[in-house]
C-alpha cells in the first residue's frame, strides 16, 4: 500500500543519525535523505532511535511467552 502511494523502500539500510528541523535530515548507511516529515516505527529499537533525537525515554524491551 505504501509503495502504491509513492513510498520508496530501502532494505538493509540502517538509520545512523536523525537531524530534526523544518526539513528533517536522515543519515543512513547508504545515503542522506531530507524530508518535510518523518515517521519513525522502529519497534523494539525505539529507545536507541529516540536517543538520536536527544530524547531519553524509559523504554525497556521484554520478551513475554504466552502458552495458549
Ligand atoms: C518470535 C516473535 C513472535 C511474535 N508474534 C506475534 C504475534 O503473533 N502477534 C503479534 O501481534 N505480534 C507478534 N510479535 C510482535 C511483532 O514483532 C510486532 O507486533 C510487530 O512486528 C511490530 O511491528 P513494528 O513494525 O512496530 O516493529 P518491527 O516489526 O519490529 O519493525 C521495526 C523495524 O525497524 C527497524 N529498525 C530499527 N532500528 C533501525 C535503524 N536504526 N535503522 C533502520 N531500521 C531500523 C528494524 O530492523 C525493524 O525492521 C512477535 C514477535 C516475535 C519476536
């Protein structure tokens, strides 16, 4: 659905640095990108990614096993 709406997907591309601003700069293992808006969805890696923005959020990843 994202692709159908113009999104481009870069596999195996690590986000190394996020520089906030009116135009957000995203430095990756491959290239540097600039965009008006950035949506982050790093799942369990939210804490290190938010740290890139100088945000210290008390998140902790837990593994829970459910037996059904
Ligand atoms: C074994 C297992 C079984 C699970 N079973 C279920 C289930 O049955 N039902 C359910 O609802 N959920 C299940 N989950 C949880 C499931 O993983 C999440 O619900 C779902 O994947 C969350 O999606 P997401 O897109 O938020 O995060 P994710 O799928 O974790 O995606 C986050 C992505 O961000 C990427 N990323 C992080 N940091 C960076 C970076 N610096 N640069 C570039 N990319 C980065 C990661 O590589 C990853 O691809 C399971 C998880 C595990 C491990």
